[in-house]
C-alpha cells in the first residue's frame, strides 16, 4: 500500500498522455501571451486594495518593503516553477510536478490544495470586481436592487448577480478557446497597466516627505495570545511579529502576498504553449519582475500622498487622490480596478480548470471531466462545472475574510514545488531541463524557508480551515481516487499480464 501511495508518474508518460486525441489541448500560446497572462492575474486586488490594509494596520510606509519581501518569496518559488514547467510541459502546475517526483498521494494533496486556492481566489476577486462596478454605478446614479447586489442588510439575503455573471461570462470565453482568452487579456492588461502608470506618475506630484515619517512605525496593538486571529507564530512562541516595527514588515508581507497570487497559473498553461521549454520560464519570471516593480512604486507613491494612518482600507488609491483635491482620479482608478480584476478572475478560473482537468485525466477525479471540446480543444466540461459552482459561491458569499486561506494554499504549493526540484534532480539527473534553477539545493531550501515563514505569520484560524479542507481531501482520495487512479490501473494490468505469463497455462489461456 505504501508503494501505491507514493508511486510516481514518469515525465515521459505525463507528456505521452497529452498526445491522446480526446484529451489533447490546443497549443497556441507564446512567451508574450504567457507574460501578459501573468501580469493580468497578478495586478489586481493587491495593488488596488491591500496596499491600504497592510500600510494602515501593520507596516506603515514600509509596506513597499513588504511588497519586496513577498516578491522575493515568489521569485524563489518562480525559479523552481520555471525548471519544472520547462521539463514537464503538462497542464496541472504543481500537481503534475509533484506526481513526477513525490508520488501519487503528495500529488493529490497539492492538487486538492490548488483546487481550493484557485476556486476561492476566483470567487474573492469576482466579489471585489462587483464592488468596484457598484461604485461606478452609484456614481452614475444607477442602483441595482439590494437583493441582487449582495447587499440586502434588511433580510440578510442577497445574491450578487454581477459577481456571478462575471464568472459565467469568463467561463464561456475560456470554453471558446485560449487564443481568444489571450486576446481579451492583452487588451484588458494594457488598460489597467496604463491606469497604474497614471497613478504612479500623477501621484508623484502630490507626495509629501512628512507622510513617510515614521517609515517603520511600531504597531498600535497586537492580537491577544489566545486569539485564533493572531498569527500562528504568536501562539507558538508567545509573541507577535507585529509587536516589533521591523517584524511588522514581514507580517504585512504575509497579507500583501495575496497580491502576487496567480503567477504560478502561468505554469498551468504549459501544455497549451507552442514552445513551453523556452516560453514558460520567460512568462513566469517576466511577469513577476514587472508586477513587483509596479507594486513597490505604487505603494511608495500612495503612502507619500496620504498619511498611512489615514489611508482607506477599501479604496486606498482612489481616496489618496481625493485627499489631494483631485476626486476625478477616483473614477479613473475604480474603472482600472474593475478592468484589472476581470483578467485576474479569468486567469484564476483558467488555472483552476486546468488543474481539475489534469487530475481527472489521471483518474483521481472522474475522467468524464478530462475530455476536450472537439472543436475548441479546451477542457470544456471541467471549465463549465467549476464556472457554475464558483458563480454560485461568489453570488451568495462574501469571501474577503478567506483571502488568508488562499495565501496558505499557495505557500504550501510553493514548498512542495521547491522540494520536488531537489528530489527530481537526484532521481532524474538525465532529464532534459531547458531551464535550470540556479544553486540547487540552496535556492529551493530558501524558497521552503521563506514560504514557511509567511505561513507562520497567517492567523491560526486559517491553519485550522486549511487542515479541515485537507482532511476532506484525504477522504475523497482513499474512497475514490486511489481505486480509480489511471497509473494504478496500468500497474495492475502489467502485474496481471506478468502473472499470466508466469502461469504454466499462460500460453494456452
């Protein structure tokens, strides 16, 4: 049983499975498409919302350094992702990588983790997008009925029709094809990057040096030691990083980390890339460098425009311009935020469907969902299923408090990928690697340590929710996935054939 749980799917078999006509995806993406996808998914909630939250509650103007810390953690993971994506150009990202190195059960765990991460991430962003659209509609004097806006405080019931509609429309686009998705993303990314540059350039004229003092303030208060909302590291050691000024930068980094979620989605599109060995590493690293630069610049400008203690939690960029006497910028920024969140939602949904597709193709989930559309060559069944479920969740639920759960899932995936690089270097030194992570095992080990540190800075209740989801995953695997595993079926067929050959009546049979 132990061997069955940790059986690995070799790289050659993974690539061979992608060539089966009924499970084949269309290869249409370039390095530019992947970079645009990366920028499109990264620039969103973090730059438009979390800057104010992290600066006001923890880091002050030093939130710019928090973005650097989070960016470094992602960069370390990106180097590991790039090696795997160039060596194993198969849909599924960290799930596929871990199947090739750690075994079936670890692969299931990481796949189950990614399902949660990307589903909740999509729903959170859809709800955030709806909020910005409501703001624009309110400014124009148009109001949706409270029961259809998710804001019916009188009855406690409300369906956010805009959030649900966005998910369904994007689901349809993804079903039609990746090239259309890439074109839509390119246009939207160009718009939101232009808005971000306007914020940086225009905001620089309103920066006041006094707003940067103190640059690293001491936190006003810390959560009590027994509070599950306190960072896990506080419960473990009896202190909170937010008690100390410099350590507050790392606490804020665990919050703004959500702003970087999605760069790993680029790896899930490897199977649909024309030259994955060359283009996937370029797309991953290029998008991460661009977005980290923009994040740091925006956070410096915004905290210089308005005192960090006065920053808005919901719309820090827009309100910062209002404080300077230029409210018309607020409309422009709200428009850019709404446009930006559109691509974030679409690419998270893309990553979610590809992970689900890869798991179903391996038999760990029903293989019904692994068939591709006869015309569009997209995994339409898994895309439609997940799109409908996420639309319902986004419509009925406010998920802003679950952003930490998305973070812990992503960081856990980073740790698995980093460990997988070390293991596969030892078990498959002969494997062709178009891109090689430098300084192995130093870089992967640093990636593990950095990711674990940010995980420890997340609330204890987030760890509890994550553990519950993992327990559910173990139940699903042992009651369904293990017995339906395609790799396991091949092993049983091979064993049966071997037994038949050894039988004295084997030839006669």
